[in-house]
């Protein structure tokens, strides 16, 4: 099936630096796709080029196969949920949700608005103005406002960043459920790897204006192709060029056999984190490694001689 | 064409037609000659500007400068304590600010006239003093430089209070506390810590007061009775009674030059401060 | 020291307000001298009996309203355009128009209008006053609206475009309503500046288009009269009401 959104060799230059160095992505219809990367990697720039707030220096943006490079934002069937939500302060929640429908001259405004407000769970609060709503409620209005237009792609610019941590976790599952329900393609931009992993069907890891890897969350996490991707998605121990994540690393008094790799090491520190121990060891080669050890295991003292072990199948090898 | 281009067009037209064009005309006039019947005609000449150096006109210029300077200093001295008071007030700050701004919002003409009412021979002050027997004939309080000065200070005082207050508000409250902690008494703290730190507000206020005072016309005409001739009065007289438009234009250009230099100097200083 | 400051502050506020208050008080004095006789509304009645005053007031209102409407519309559009794209030249010109001494603005406009008179047969009249008032009011409006625009998030406009409004729609349906109170504040500022202007108006008004400040000024130069006190009191109340409205709108 044809991807609903495609960017080909997209380049964006600003005076003084190049934000995007020719990226290509293909986003399947109905998927939850994330752009993940540190600030400055170009993910927000990509989003803005898709939305139409800026034009690419070269390359193409295609929606449903059509090149839309020169189309204004109001000529594209994509809608954006801004990081600050950008709700219109002089309108009520309902007024905000109605706005796009009115500009497009659509019919059945009342019915569609009611559906959207119910979908995001704001029934009863639609007569309030943004100033009278909480952060989470404002985000729902922003979502409803965009979804009610049934866009080809919904663009989300770090939508959970402004929420407090507890609310964030709750919204993650809600967003995911919402996407499944309406079936609209979501393109989400975030720097939080937990967010990207938990919500996405597919994600693209970006760094300094290019795409490092595209794949499913498991693919990206378990089989990263570059050191950057491995390190960005979680902690990694690099031991003689091989990568092992702390949660796959075990500490024991004895060396393990049965196919596992084991090396002698010296405990340099052991930190209690509540749900686990983080044990830091130094190996004979001088390299340091961190192991995530379950709370119930014996406590290791500084200076103890131990063995660090892992399964070869958990190894990460990168280019 | 972009929307913003359409939007900015009317202002361009208005500024070009009703600000820049008149200015250009005056600039041209300043190099022309007075006609026999008061018009403006050729030849082109520098005579008008040369006339500016006549003793008579230099005195007027100096007088304007002196008046504006004294008014500014007086405003500073009078305004600073109030600005300090408001910034230190625990509550009702807004009320005090309103009280300062309220007179400013009423008619400038009315406020200037109020002093005419108070200061003239049959005005309130003289009547009151005569009634309680301190004087037997009215004091000439009006139609002199003192009255003009009073009118200027009264008129532009709020312009000095606000910028100083704004700067004091942003002052880190722990700084005067630190000074006291290190042994400074209140007056020392005031003059060695608070005043120096409010320098930018003081300068802003000074500029906001000095410039209008330099070019004042209404106050000096109404309260000075035509006896206190400042630059503004000179310009007006040249364009009305004296009917010497070219010379009046030259004086205007000089005034504009002074004002522009002051503002430019001030803005330069501001941007230097920021960088 | 705090006590001294408070005492000084009281004195300061008294100095600031007493002249106006005494002016108002004596507007109710039946005698035309500054010795209190008895309460009287005579001088207020005199205002309405003076056709020159009534006509001048009417002219002031016409000029102020016309100039305010034009300046507010033009100034708001200008502030918006500058918000989208800065222009140092325009901003500099607007600021220059603010610091130019009124007498210089007045005579330069007079020169322009006289020139127009010679070549295009213009005459000085109420409309030249309105043109002049708009010219010096635009800068005030731009300043107030620009300050208000700075408080708006730029994403607001992008959101409007994103949802289907074109550039004009974004301005009309989102930015303009968001500016609401600011526009009213700017308009009230332009109104007060225009209504109170004497210097510039006196230079560009026609013989039969006198405004209230011009009449007051002429009366004041002839010799103070309690009628001026009465007018002054009325003007002060009028301006006071405008300020209160402005503050209420700002709170909203």
C-alpha cells in the first residue's frame, strides 16, 4: 500500500547551519510513527516542513503521493498539535474545536464537534476557556481541534513535554488508544525514548540532521545499528567493542558456563535505586561496566572480586 | 503580495506624506530666503543658519538648554523619593502608580492652566497670602522664568517617576540588605547602592523629560507670557508674527538636530548596555 | 527613613493633585474672584450659552473620533506587519515622530498645507486637523499594540493557518480578537492625545475650525475666567472616565 506520507531527500538550510541533510522517510497509513532524537537533530524541522510552516531547501514532501512542497498549511490535509497547544485564548474549548471546521466550511459542525469532544473526554467542559482548563485538559482540546478535521496525518510536536510525569504516563496509553480508535496516521516528535518506544508502531532515530535508523521499537532497542542509536535508547556497556545493556548484565561470585560469556571483575560501587541495584565493576582490561541487579540478590561490597556475565544473543554489534 | 505588505502600506503613505514630506519642505525652506510679503523664495542661501549664531539667538538657545536642564534635575530630585516609596510599598503599589499617572492623563493644557490660575496677581496664592496679611500687594509669580520652570516640572514629573520606579522594581532586594549587613546606614545605602543601580532608569527619565522641555512651546507661552522666549516660542513667532519662514525653518532644523542627537546617543548607550 | 518617605509621598501627591482640585473647586464659586462666595453652577451654564465654545467642543469631538478611528486601524495593521517582519526604517520614523517637538511638527505641516493650497487649492480646515492628528497618533497606537503582540505566542498564528485559515483569516479570527483590550487601550490613548492637542492644531486649523483647546487657550491668554475652570473640570472628568474605562478593559 502507498505510504500516506513520504519525504524524499529533504534538505533544510538556515543561514549558518544545515538543519536537515537529505532525509527520506516513508510513513505507512494508519500507523503511529515517531521521530526520536536529541534537541537540534532536525525532528521538529521535519515536522514543520510536513505541516507547511516552512519550505524545504530541496527534496520533496509527498502526501498521498502528491508533492505538496509549495502548498500553504491551510492547503494541506495535515493538522498539528503544538507543544504549547496554541489554543485561541478568546474562544471556548468548543470554539477552538469548531475553528477549523468553520474555516473549511464543513457541514454538520455541531455533530462533529460533539464527537471530537467526547472522544478526548472533555464532555461537560467545552464551554470553558483555555485559561480555565488544566494542562491536561488543554492538550485534549488541542487534540480534538485537530482530529475533528480528519486529517491525513496528525502531527504532534512533543505533546507530552508540558505535562507532569504521572499525567504523562497516563496520556501515553490514552494517545495510543485514541490513535487505534480513529485510525488516523500519527507522526509524533519527541526526545523521550520511553515515550517513543511505548507508543510507536515504528520510529526513526535522528541525529544532527539525518536519520540513523528506522524500525519497530524492538528492532531499534535490541538491534541498534549505530553507537548513537544504542546509546540514545538506553544505557549500554561497551566492552571491547561489544555492547551489552545493564539489564542484560549479570553479576555473580562464580563464572557462568552453559554458553554465557563471563569475565572476572572488581566491584567499584553498588548503588541502591529502590527497584534494583546498580553495580559498577571494573574489568581486567580497565573498562568499566554497569550491571542492573535485582533487589533480592546478595549485596556486593566495594572491592569484591566477582564475575560479570551475559548471553551472546543479547550482544549489540554496531557498524 | 503578502498580507503584511498591504498592512504596512497606509502607515508608509501617511508617514511619507505627513511627516517626511513636511520635514523635507522645511529643510528646503531653511536654505531659502524670506520674500517681501512673508513668502518663501529663492535665492538659496546659508544666511538663515548663519543668523543662528547671532548673540540674540544663541542666548535663546542657551536659555532653553538651561531651562530644560534645570527642569530635568528638579524632576529627578522630586521624583526619585516617590519612586522609591512606591517600590518599597508592601501593597497598593498599583494605587500609588495610578495616583501618579492620573494627572498625566488629564489635559496637559488644563494642568498648565491650573498654575496660571494659582499664580496670577488675582490668583489663589496671592489672594490667600493677602488675606492672611503676609503681603499687601500681589507678588509677580507669573509671567517669568520661574513660572515656566514650575509648569515644566509639574507637567513632566510623571515621566520621571515611571522609568525610575521600573528600574527600582527590578532591583535585587538582597543588595540593599547586603549593604546594611556590611554596616551601611540607610542614607549610605541609598546613595552608594540604590541610586547607582537605578542609573538606567534615571537616564531614561532624564531623556523623557529633557527632550519635550527643550522643545516646549505651550508652557513657556502660557506661563511665561511671551517674556520668556525659548526655542519653541522662537519657531512659532517666525511662522506667525515675524513671517520669516526660512529662518524659522532653520531654527526648527537646529532643534530637530539636537533632539535627534540626544535620542540617538541615548539609544546607542542602551544597546551598548545590553551587549 | 521609611517614615520620611511616606511623609514626602503624601506631600508629593498633594502637589500633583491640589492644583487641579482647586481649579475644580473654584469652578463652583459664584464669584469670578478667588475668594469663595457661594456654591454656583453659573459658570457651567455659561459654557452652554457660548456658541463659540459649543462649536469648538463639537469640532474637537469630530476630530478626535475621526483621527482615533483612522489611527487605530492604520496603527494596528502597522504593528502587526512589524511583528511579522521588522523594519528599522519604519520603526525609527515612528519613534522620530514621537520625539519631534510639537511646534516643529505643527509648522512643518502648515508649510505642507500651504504648499498644497498653492498647487492643489487646499484650504486649512477641520480635515487638515484630522490628517495632522492621525500623523502623530499612529506611533502611539503602534507602541501599544506592539507591546500587546509581544505577549502573544507565534504558534497562535501557525495554529490558525494549520486549521484552515488563510493569512487574512488568521489575522481576523485569531490575532485581532486576542488583541482586543489592547486595541481599546490604544484607541483611548489616541483619543486623549487628539482631544488635548493645542500646539499642532493651532498651526493647521482653519479660521472657522477651532477646537476646544484653541478656544480655551485664547480665553486664558485674554485673562483667566471661571468659565475655563468649569470647562477644565469637565474635561478632567471626561478624561478620567476614559482612563477608568481603559483600566477596566485591561483587567478583563
